[in-house]
């Protein structure tokens, strides 16, 4: 996932991900729309890591997101209102980056005319029109608009706010596909969330008076809204599992807590490795865990990727490489212009022979699925568990 902050709102763009020659639709991008009434830097830079040669990523937060600030020249007549300009600029950004050039068989120019010429009474109205009338017809759940409130929370979570120490409450979030809401899939031990008795499977409906149960808010956005300075309080409304739609409001004090992204051990001759997330340190941690298990006599490996929502794209690639021979394909990324970046194992992995099993579930997503697909397609691992999330959204 890319974050392209030009101003206070952004829209996710669709890309094309190919997993060992099998194409999957994915969303490698978030593109923000410039709004002249809001202050934001505009820099022209280059990006090549996904084969989109006109941009270059700037890493702002390890294992979280890539933030890129770009200037997109958009011709907007002087007679347009501020709201109409926002609609025109959203259309322009999507027009540049959307993979399906038929735009889901929509009359793309007619859609532009309808949203740009509309008379808006407020910013909220143009935001709703962009989501409903411009982006929804594209039929891609990952092409969507993020309003300024949610975007600011997301941006602050990446850059750390105004020099503040950012902390959280200790939950792992995903999307409940049936309810189309953000749900809690894991609660960290000894975290504020555990102290507040938040349960796995609970649906989050509101954070600090901002509704997040609209079917459009992503786990990343909710996580960004939940984070904040150490000692501050966040108010969260949830619907507990098994209950009707009755909401429970909980005040939780944010604090720092330790999350071990990788744990491991050996039972008999079987080594196990639990990977909770993929960040810039994950590959090195898995490598160390794998080497330690081998020293303890492990001749079979189980890697647990359940409830791992992914994270840093390259971490998934590099971790898969620990079990592959040099040159084995891992993943290919193709952009809308047909430019392809192919990722392969750069050298022989730590263990390319001993039996390997991957355990997955419905919350296994993104970088976790890249690792799983690569090891399965190379016939290096057997996959055990339930169908994975299938989100196809990666962070690079």
C-alpha cells in the first residue's frame, strides 16, 4: 500500500498483483487529492519499486506504510467551487492510476461531468458523492475515498504526530467480510485492551465519536484513529460477539506494550514459528528463529500465519526466501501499463529441504498470502487451515 499525501483527503487506487503467474487484483496505492484550502507539501519524485517509473517511495515508518508526496497537475477552471475542484481532482487521480481502463464498463467522462457540475452544500456532501457516485460504480472495494478526519489520524500514526510518543491499546484488526465492519481478531496479552476486557470477534463501530461502521473504513484507518499519546484516553464503541447490534462504549487509556512479532520453539523434532505481523525486522527475526530451531534438532517446521494481516510487502518476500532455493520465483507485480517487477529468492534459504507446513485462517492476508502463495506454488510447503482472506493488499 502506498500513501500519497497531497492534502487532507485521499483515495485508494487499484493495481495488479500477480502471484506466480496468477493475477490477483490488489491495491498498492493510496493517492491523496490536493485541496487548495489545506496546507500540504507537494513534491515531484520518482517511484520504481512497483514498475511505476514516475514515482519513488519515501519510507516514513518502518513496517507500516510508505508515504509519497506528489504533485498532480490538474486543470480546474476558476469558476469551479472548492468542492467541485476536489471532485475533479479525485477523478484525475483515479484516471491516472486505475488499472481497468474500461473503468468497469462505465462512461468515465460522464461520471466526471456529473460529480464536477453538481452543486454542493458542504464538504461532507462532496465526500459522500465521490464515494457513492464516482468510485462505487468502479466495482473495486479498494478504490475508495478517505475523508480528512480519518486521513489526518492515518497520517499522524505514520509520522508520529507532533513529536508525540504514539501508543495504542493492543488489538489486531481485520475486516469481517459478512458484516463489512472492522473486527478485533486478537488481543495482546497484558495490554490496555485486555484490561478493558475487549473480546476477539468484537466489531468496532465508533472511535472518539467518529463512526467507522460505514462499510468503507479500513482496519488501517481504525488503527490509526485508536493510536495516540501515551496516557491519553480513546473512547471505543464495540458490538460484542454473539450479541445483537447493541453497542458497548469503553474508555481505554493508551499505553506502550511489547508485541513480539515472531516467537518460536521446538517440540520433539518439530520446530514452530509464530509470525504475528510483517515489518522491516520480520525476515531477520524469522531467520534467527529458524536457525535456533535447527540448532535444537528440528527437522520439520511449522510456520503459523493465522490472524497475520500482513504489513510490509518486502518482509513477506524476504521471509519466503528463507525457505527457497536461489532463483525461485516469489511474486510478480504488474502495473496498468504492463510493466513488471519480478521478485525471486536472491540466494539459497536457511532451510530448503526439511518438511514445511504453513498454518493459515480467514484472517491471513496481504504479505502473509504472498509468502504462502510463493511457498505453495514452489511446492516447498503444505498449507493447512481455512481459506485465507484474499484481500490482495500489500505494503511496500
